[in-house]
C-alpha cells in the first residue's frame, strides 16, 4: 500500500488521523501486545480490535461449525464477532477491551487447533 498522510504502523492507512469530526485519537504510548505469540504494535488504551485492525488482522476467531473466519462487525460489543481469548481473563470482546502492555491474545478455533 502507498503510504499517505495520517498513516503509521505496518498497515499504512489503517489508523485514522485528523478526523474531521473526531479530531486526533486520544494519546497513549506505543505498546506491544501479542497475538498467537507474535508481537503487534498498539496504543495504550485503544480497543484491542482497533490495534489488530491497524496491523492488518481481520480474523478474530473461527466459527465452531465450518471453521469460517469471523471478525469484528458492530464494534460496540453486541455481536460478539470480535471475541478472542486473553490470557488470564478468558474470552473477551476485543472491541471493548483496552490494550495494555504485554497482553497475550489467542485466536479461538484457529485452523489446525481444537
């Protein structure tokens, strides 16, 4: 992808900067979270789903039947499509869970896994 104004991170163009209504996103230092053992950048306090999306991650879990990939949909905690396993907490909705340094997420139903 072409890097343009307001882009940062590994997936250029995925973070909104200078939004005409919302303005700049809240501060928050850059931290690292882990997804299935791989480090990903995040902003402290942003929803985990936003951090994953900014890194190009679209699949939060796989459906129990058929193993179809599922990802965030409503982003307000109603649909549960963004659910993932957070070490120490169990299943969480990533759209409602603020990112903290060192969090370890796991993709439920990942292919080849139970």
